[in-house]
C-alpha cells in the first residue's frame, strides 16, 4: 500500500479522461490511498452552472464506488464549490490543504497556486499565499479572470503547445512557485507536493531536523501526461 497523488486533470463537465480512469482503477486495485491535488475539474472556465448535473462528477463518484478519496482543491475548482458538488459523497473529503505523516516524515499537499504571487522583493511573501486563498474563496470567478489577464495562471500553456508538452516550459512564474514551495518545505521540515504548473520537478533545499530528512518539493505535472506521485519511503514521480 502506498499513497498516490495526482493533479491537474482539467476534466470538462461531460466525462473523465482515460488516464484518470486508469489511475483510479489501478490505485484501488493496489489498495493505495488516493489524493487529488487540485484542478481535477475545470469548474471556473466552464462556469458553475454546467456542473450542477455533471456527468464527469457522477462518473468520478461511481468509479470510486465508496473508495476513500482526499480532494485538495485548486484555483480551477475552489473549495466552497467542490464542497457543494461532493456533499453527497461521504467517501470524498474536500480540503484546502492536507498534511500527513508517513514513515516519520511530514508531507504537505497544496495545489501550488498560493505561491503564484512573487512578492518577496516587497517583503510580502508571507501575505501573498493568504491573499490568493482569500480571493479564491471569496471571489473565485473574478480572481480567475484577473489572473488570466495578468498572466498568473501557470497552468495555461501558450497557443501552439499541445497537451503533454507543457513540462518542457519552465517559466519565471513556475520558478517562483517552486521557490515558494521549497521555502515552505525548508521552514516546516516537510516535503511539499503540488501541481498547478503542468511541469514535473523535484528540488531539495536543505536538510530538516528530522534525522537528516531532506526538505524538498515535488511537482507531479498532470495525469494526462501520465505522471503522478507515489509515496512509500519517499515521494517519487511515477508514470502510468
């Protein structure tokens, strides 16, 4: 048994993607703990109204069939909206963030968009994550529109880049997100697991107080690219 983590499915209201179905089925067969790390469903781009009777959400719940699932929300699927959509399914636990201890090691799961504001040069790097979370909670539609306008959506590939190629692009914004996640890992003696960027990466930034356990960040890319994270003795990138 292991912990399996995936993010950035970006499913539309009509159906799940084949890679998502395969990940869930294989995870259940292995009796693994399943964690979704944000942007599993494209709520904001499609509009909340289209999700009220979503076939994709129903298929997701039917495929789990009561199997336990931790749903960490992202910037495309805000917490309050997902709490409402998943209210009927007691096996699906919707969370803003998740902290776990496994084999004496701490793991912090966050979608990663909280580090998209790089305000360190103003000394406001502690305020930026709080501001992002507040806006996603209170004004998700406006905040999504605003982030698109100013280029704060790391998960939006430019025109001409096909699915599966996003991981070849390491932008300034992605570096800022990785830096913020790595800094959090170092300060809290943990491994930070995130998505949001549609890239894959693992970065170690120092050693924690926990018997030399490295504080590090792992970005799982997105499942349509065939990537996910498996946690046994450590958090490692895997491919379907």
